[in-house]
C-alpha cells in the first residue's frame, strides 16, 4: 500500500478510536440496521475499485490522447502544482457537490451521505456507488498525476482527507477553540479557509429552521473558502440539533447504494372518495 494511503488509513483509524473512546463509533444514536452496511460497502468499493479504476483509466486515456505529455509538468513549482489540485480537484468537487444538491438525479446519488442521522467518520465515504465514479475531480486528478504531479498529489490527498475526516467526526475539534476569546481572530480565519465541524455539520443539519442548518450551502471539502467566494457560506459557530434529511421518505440500503438500478416502488395512490350527489 502506498504511504499516503497508509497515512489516510491511520488518520481515519485515529479518529475512529477517539470516537469509540469519546461516545461510540460502532453504535451511533439514531442509526438504523442499514447504516453500517451502506457505509462499509461504499467505503470498500471506493478504495478497492472506484478510485483505482478511475486513476488507471484516466492515465490510459491520457496516454492515448496525449502520449508525449507524460510527466510534462513535473518540474512546475510545488506551489503551482498545489494550486492546480486546489482548482481541478477541490474547487471542482465543490461545484459537483453543489450541483448534487440542485439536480434531483444527482441528489439521489449523494443522498446516502446525508441519510445518516449522526455525524461520524463512518460517513466520510458514504455515497451511492456511482457517485464517485462520475465525480469530475477524481478524473482531473488522474490527468494531473499523468502529467507528473503524483508526488504532490500524495501529500495533498493526506492533508485534504485530514480536514474532511476531522470535519465529519462527531467529536468537534473546533468547539473548545471557540471558547478561547484570544483565539477568536485566528478561528475567524480558519473557519473561512478550511472545513470545520461547525461549518460542515451545518451542511448535514436536518432542520433548516434551526438557524444553523445550511444544507443548500457549506459545500466545501478541503477549502471552505469556495463557499465564502461563491456565496454559499453560513458561519454560526454552532452545531445543528439534528442531523439527516428533512421531509423525505426513508430509502433502503440497496437503493442508497445502487440507485438508479434499484428503485423504491412508488407509493400506492390513495383513492379520493367522490362527493355524494
């Protein structure tokens, strides 16, 4: 296994252990029998099949379409390489995520991520099996790796996953820092730069009327700056009281994973009595 993958696994396990010691990892309040199955299958599929297949396929396509460009950008300054990933991967994922909350069929692929009634590192990779396969940012990252940015991608991916995993954990690292008045200016900058538990939990909030929830915003993954830049940010330094999807019917595990191949049967029509004549 590549070193960056080992580091990401280590980060994930570290937060999982912290959750287990601080209130539960295996059992979360509000979880259903289907939750663990959906999370396990989607996570294993992403790392065991989807991501490797995308990176290999994008490299093969690049080799076919531009064979002379392999490694051509390897000598770019590291700052430029990081900037390319921030735009082609992280900003693109912001727009994909935002689109997924606007286009109904895309939301059907993304809804499993929000179907959980709890925050936890368990849900970091929880999505429909086709969601990541269609994600443009993964394909563009494959192109940049072909162009010679693989070593930078390794470090970039570790930092990005550290931020994302920490933002999903049910142990909010930012909460104690908000209580230190001297750190308020620093936290003002941090919460407008990267995703934090407060800003990302708001995206997973269930009730828009609670004054915290912003499921039509706070889309950032590594950088919350994209939300600030594109007008979808909501910063309250508070956490929603409930997590999940609002006003939608329950969806079974197989549909969460395999929609549109598996669809729920439409609800039976309720006959309306005819008025007496």
